[in-house]
C-alpha cells in the first residue's frame, strides 16, 4: 500500500516507521528538513521537504497513486486543508486527519471525513486509567468512544454466561482466553475459573458494565 503522511512530528514519525516496518510504501512531507532528518539514514521511505497542501509537493510524493493519506501535522488548519485536497481533488481512497479541536473533528466526521481528535482520545484514555483501575485497556477506537479491555473473570461470575455481560450496541464479549488459548464465545458460553475476557465497551456504558460485573450468584 502506498501511504502519504503530512507532518513529521512525534505522531507522523512513528506512523511512518510502523508503516515502513509493515512493508508499505511511504512518503512523508514536512516543511522542516530537520524533522525529516530524525527518521535517520536507514529509513526506507521517501522524505520530501515542503508544505503539505502544496499541489506540486503532493504530486511529487505520488498522491495520484496513493492508497491512503494521513494528515498528522501540528496544525489543525493544515491537516484539514491537506485532507480535503487528498479526498476531494485527488480522490485518495482512505484519508485520515488528526485534529486537536474535538469540535472540528466531529464536524468533519459528520461530513464523511475520517478524523481522530488526539485531545478527546487522550482524555478518554486518562479517564479510563484513573477511574477503572480494575480494567486492563488494550486499545481504544475512534476518539475513545469504544475501548477493548482485558478482565480477569471474577469468581462470583464463574458459571454465568456471556449473555449476562452483554448489552446490545454497548457491551460485547469479543473473546475468552482460557488456559492460554483464546476463542470466540457464543451468548451461551459459560465463564470458568481463570478465564480472561476481552470486552468491547462503549465509553458511555462503562458504569453499566461495572454494575454487571457486580452480579451475584442467583441474582
């Protein structure tokens, strides 16, 4: 896959490295040549010094053949402009813009553009870690609206079924790890001692899930 990245800050740099490690073809653009230099001499991608929404720079980076485009600079305005050019003019199949302003991110998401608000995502993760110490977060999706967590099944839930911890559109048991092996359960699967469950939870349903975890035998 050919991917173009705008911005070689901490996020852009790390994204570029991860994509190159995954054998993707990467071109990263930044107006600061020193930022690009941090990638080091062994970076296999293409480095281009210039403004991320300049048409000639984008063409030089190969945007006409790009499969994906990530706007990850430190400026919301630059990211919005670059992402709209990639999406509307060059018709790149997959475009994602990082925005610091959650309100802007939501507006552009409603217009059909993929966005991630690092401010909202970070706040959601901090909230999870501060208020839900009993959970082991694996990953969050979107801007933190949905999280995947690891939970050691409480002893009072041994013998209960997956359906007892499932709420449509809010809480879903994705898998159960039992004796080191994971499997996808059905609603009728029973929890056993030592099980670790992987649960997808809507952020707004976190308190409800805590309540479900407090189910008592025969309750």
